[in-house]
């Protein structure tokens, strides 16, 4: 008689310990098959066929597969649509339940609703859990039951709500004996999916504790290795946010606060899904952007004539990473100096960033454009020269990425700061008076 099994669907939670859905699946009793979908709804939109993130995911899955093989089990990985994947798995196994973790992005919410419906038609139950954030949805609300839209009071309530239970790890290892025993199932190769392997220079998974201890002193200086670079691991769940937050709280309050910003933006996306594509403050959608394609191209390539902006863009294009302070400077420059729609910049970062996360990327861009929930006022226009004097005064970061900036061959500034600032204030002021 065929054995009844449970599927655990991995997505943004690529680890085998302290993983909520995996823990509940293993504890439930039926043998568990870990599954993953290389989702063509997402992959078909990737223009770069050497996408670093896909290489990272593939490498992580190979590592997980090795761990599972040592336990006599295997992941079952499917290339195609989630609907086709579950049709395949339902015919291959006798499936009783599917376990997974919540995802708060618009596409993910509609995908999960469709899969839950598909499963229910086969009498299969769908269970979803909180895993990629510590506090979610309605767990941090104002006293009147409304969601917060300003970070500082949100963070205070976040801390007030937090208990030891929220940070407790899920001890999956205790239940590994409930994994379904089967020979290894072949993982589709990157080549099978029409991609090639990118360079494998990924940030370390373990926190550099010395670095994090000094995070508040060093994080704003792009020439210093002063940020954790944990973003990619949080994005794909190769580390547990609970474990990371416990470390952060012991090591550096400023670093812990950055992790709470991440939760804040996930909460904003959940409560205000219109931010994916529209301004949080709807009146900002009245801005008449210049959207000069040639100037956008120069910004993308790091050819604006503003060394700190160009350094950031070249770092991003070369490595898939950009220092957080410089993200703010480059975003402010695109939206205020060039009056190019923040959505253009958001999409460019989405294509290039290793740690791309819809909620955080959207929140950052809307902050820079002034259109976000907790944004810089529109009349604050970063001066790239002053930002350089404050945060790269020895020009080490600029020299690394824009070595020609002191020579005749360096491009002339695309626009003068004073003229750009004046123009931005006029355009924003006009739109917001309507």
C-alpha cells in the first residue's frame, strides 16, 4: 500500500533547521518530502541569463540536497509553474498535506491562494506559518487597531510586543527521522533552465561579530567593510531571522533596529499592497517626471559626473551589492536631480541587487522619492558633494570604483546640483499643491 506523505514547500526559507513550516510538517507524523519550485512565472522575467541570485539559490539547494541524502532522504525540485509542480507531485506521491511559510508579496499571495484551491480540490490541506519575520500582519498595531505608518512608534510597539517565545528556534533536527526515505531526485541544472552559472562570490552566512559590535560607528562609510551583508541570507532564508535578531540584540542596538526596519516594510506591503506600483502617499503620483531615457542610461552605467553616485552604480553593476548609504544617495539623485520616476530605479535595483527584496527595496525608493510612508520630506535633496565630504572624505570608495574621476576623461556632471534642486522643488511643489 502506498505511503501517505506530507510535502514541505520551501521558498524564502532555504535551511533545514529553525524553519517553521518544516518543523510543523516533521512533527505532524507523516513522512515529509521537502519540495522546491524553480518558478517559470518568475524566471521567465529575468533578462540576465547569468543571474547571481539564481546561482546562489541553486548552490544552496545542492547543499541542502547533500544534507538530506546523508539522512536517506531527498528534495524533489521542479522546474515549471507551481500549478504544474503540484499536479506532478500529487500524481507521484500520496499527499495528505502541504506545509509552507507565509510570503507577503502580491504575487506570492495570489500564487498561494491558487495552490491552496488546487490542493483542496484533491482533498489536500494547506498549512502556512510565520517564518521570515518575527512579528507580522496584525501583531504590531496602534492601540486603535490601525497599522503604523511611521517607523519610530512602530519600533517601540514592536519591542513592547516581543516575547522570548517570538525568538525561540524551531528544533527541526529532533524530528529528522520523519523525513521520507527515497533515493536522490535529480536537481534541474541551471543549463536545463536556460541559465549559466554566475561568479560565486557570496557574502558569508555567519555574522562577523566584531563588525556588528561597531556597526553604528562604521555603517555609513562605504570605503569601510562596516555592514553585515546579511541581506541575501535574509532574502532567501539561509539564516533564521530569529537567530540573527538574538545576536543583533546582544551585539548592537543599531543593527537590531535595521532588522526591525525590514519587518516594518514587510508590514507596510501587507497592509498597503498598493505600494507595489504606486506611491504610498497617493498625491505623489501626480508628479510630472521628466523620465529622460538617455539620462537614466547614464545613471545606470555610473556616468553621471557625480563620483559618489557613479561609484555606487558601478559597485552594484559589478558585484550585485551597493552600500546602504550610497543606495540613498543614488536613489535621491535619480528622483530629485534627474526627476526620473522612482519606479524606474526600483526596477533597476530589483534586477541587479543580490539581496533584492520587494518590501525593503520599495520602501527605500519611496523614502528617497518622498512618496513613502515614513519618507524624507520632498524638499530634502541630498547634495552628493556634501555626502562625499561626510562619508567618503578620503575618496577611497570613489577611487576604487571611479578611478578616472580626477582626469580629463571623466564625464562632465549631467546637471548642476543647484539647478537640479531648484527644479525638483518646483516640480514637486506644483504637483503637491493640486
